C-alpha cells in the first residue's frame, strides 16, 4: 500500500472555521498539532488569487511538487492568529516500503530545519514528542493517513482556469 501525502502541520490551536474558509481541513489533530492536507495546486491557487508570488526559504533537492509559496505562511497566520506561527510542510511518496519523504519547518517565514530534514525532525521542532516505541510520525497518526483527500482535486482545475 502506498503513502502519498502533502500537508501543512501546524503547532498550536487553529480556528477551524477560518481554516475551512481558505480550503484547509484538519485530517488529524493530535499532540498539539493539526495536519492540514494541501498540494502544489492548492498553494499555487492561493498565491495567484492573493497576488503573492514570493517563495519561502526552501532547501535544494525538494521535488517540483513540494509547495513553497509564502502564501502558505500567510494562511497559517490567519488560522492560528499568531504573527510567527510554527508549522511544517511535509510530503511523502512511498510504495511497498520504498520511497522518500521531505519536510521543512518554519517559525513564521524563518526556516528552522536543515537541508535534509526528516518529517520526524520537523515534528520535533513543532513540539511533538515521540511516544516510544513510536516515532513522532506515528505518534501523531501520520502512518494511518495514507493519501490526500479528494477535496483538493478542485485546485488543479482552479489553477487551469487562472492559467497558473
């Protein structure tokens, strides 16, 4: 079975109504973090509609589909009410135990992770504490969240309509 997700992981409380108003829906809420599925189309759509074409400080070597628009930080600010919210962008691509994962953690627009951070590294920086024998990934339930929800499919069409 595959594991193909992309999400914002946000530390602290979020305003669920405000999150829904910008297309963010919590897939998991555990250990003081919320996992909000996104993809590169979601990110590109919000960057285009808000005329915010800048990028976050991302390390090299991330896949082309890794979302990195600064508008993601703007959205996290809106749903948390924090000026410098702590959040991570994560992505996995696994099938039958083989694949890769990527993660970048931020405090506001300031990158917290090194160039080759794992999802566990990013989650630890957000305050997730592993509950042995599980790691941070499994502690918040990411092992059970296998793929992004269908509601994100509409952003590909919206991007086509906008020409982005």
